[in-house]
C-alpha cells in the first residue's frame, strides 16, 4: 500500500472524510470521501498526517494554498478557492513548489505543472417539484460576508443590492437564508464599523432585523431549493473564467432555475437555456419583471433543459467522480512511472 497525506487547515483524524464536516459547518464531504475511494482503487491510502504518523509517506496533497514545511516529501496542490480569498492560489512562485497543481484557473494553464479541473459537485438527476408546487418565488442562500477591500468585480455587494431591492420593493417574492444575516453587513472602514455597531445595538436591544427577508440558517440547501422557483446564484466575484462553483449546481440539482452571475465563460460549460443570466438585465427591477413573466410552460422548458444537461457528458466534467479520477490517476501515474522504467 502507498500512503499519502491529505493536508487541510483545521482537519485531523481524517475529519474531512466523516459524514459531516465538524470544521466547516454545513460543508458536504461527499467529494472528499469519493477522492479517498478513488485513491484506494489505485492502491493508495490517503489520510491526515496524524493517521499516517508511523507510515512511510510518498506524497502530500494540500487542499488550498497554505504554509509549507520543507520536509522533502513530493507535494501536490488542489487550488479550488477564489484567488481573491486565497492569494497563494494565484502566486506562481508558490505554485512552483508542487509536482502538480490541480486548478480551474485558466490563468495558469500554461504552467508545466498544472492539470485543469473544475470545482466538483455530486452530479445526479432526480425528479423534482414542478412550477406550481414551488411555494417560494425566489431565494438567496449564502453567508453574510464581504471583501475587506473594494474590488471592481465584487459580487458580495451585488448580493446585498439584490437583497435590499426585494426588501424595499417586493418582499413577498424573496427569502434570504444562510449564516450571519441576523447581523448587519460586514464593515471595514471606521465609519462603517460605527454604523454597524449602532445597528447591532438596535438589534440586541430592540429586536431590530438588519435583513427583514432573513429566514434563518439551514442545514440542507436542497430543502429550500426544492420549494423555490428561482434562486440567486452569484459567485463571490465576476468575470473569472471557469470559476463555476457549487452555487449554480445546487440549484440545478434541485430543479430550481438559477439566476447566475459569475464566470464570464459560463455558457461554454453550462447551456444558456438552463439558467437565467443576470448579465442580460440592467438591474434587479428589470430582472424581476422577467421572472414574474415566466409561465408554467416556460418554467417546465427550463427544467427539461436542466435534466438534459445533468445527464450529459458536459455535466460529468463537474462531477466529484471526474474530479477524483483526474487527481488520483495523475498522482498514481507519477508514483509508479519510475518503477515502470526499471
């Protein structure tokens, strides 16, 4: 048996392979468990380093850019996180430390040690409620976060704008879910911090709701997405080619029509008739007018298109199966090829 360490901040005792992630609340562990299974098919056992403490370790697989130990062990990197959040994922000097970097980021496909992948999802199709059986008109499921510095392509702020528009103009057509919305928006400047503190006091003393559309935290996104006609699926930033995360797939898998804004080349990978492209509308008011005009027949067409896509080879490229096969096969090849040359 070949042994490898899988290294992710906050994880030990193989916690990322448990049925529930104790470190990152509500984070699905399906892909990690699938990856471990795929490695095992190749005669490789991956574990957190504490589990492998007394074993000969042939490689390390690092999950996202992080500080490295110069221990002489061959290293691989899975760089899935947005480079605005994890800056090491976009540092070419840092990437050069790895035998292979697995990433969706097209900016680095010219590097000799990069293997392309997509952000993985548990791709499957199951029958879901039709138009008339979805009581919630639209929803947004995200955590209340923000970038500390202004960004031209920031979509956190676009989420806030969408939330505020619905709360002011059509509160009956929108529901907000996720972590942290019982608090005001994040603040980083001194003035904004003072405003946030005042709002927090109002909330604590007078039951003030910073976001009236907020319905609470949820453990399973699909519970809400199965009852919603539309969901706002905005990435953290826009115009990053190939940066297509679970946000749109969570919606597609629930048969809920996504309103997507993010990767500028999304239609190269997901057919445009499977979702509503936010870029086609000048503002939320115009978008909402379109949503309200969609008939049951048109909605059914969206759902049929979604089904066709999820059952296609194009969706398979975004699956946890494809993701695990690419990583395990590449590392296995690297480990055994010197033996084959003997």
